[in-house]
C-alpha cells in the first residue's frame, strides 16, 4: 500500500472541506435559507467584531513577540548570518 506524503494529504483535505462547504451552501440556498440576511444581522456582526478584536488582542499580546523573536534572532540571526551569507560569499568567489 502506497502512503501519501503530508502535503498531498493536507491538500486533499483542504479541497474536501471546500467541496463540503459549497454543498452545504447549495443545500441551504435550495431550502430557502437566506445567508445574506444572516450575515447582515446585527447579532452576527457584533459577534464577528468581538471575535476579530479578540484575535487581534491574542496576536498583539502573545503571538507577535514569539514571531518577531523567531524571525529576528533565529532566521535572520542564525540562518541568514551563519549559513546563507557564507554560501553567497563562496559563490561570489567562484565567479571572480
């Protein structure tokens, strides 16, 4: 039995979710459910904005600090300075 690698499995899962969402939307539209009316209701808008504010708070207070450390200290500091730049210098020496 041949196993799929992770990328193939994830892509297939994503496509399945999109197809499932489209099917659900068609069923709701066929049964007379007005999605536009639901989305424009004040309760849904309020819930959306509260969720958006919460996600912004989580990003700005918790996630961004770790992401900036990862980018500045690890990717730029270690990978770029210690690995990529020496390789670029070696390549430049070949063409001199």
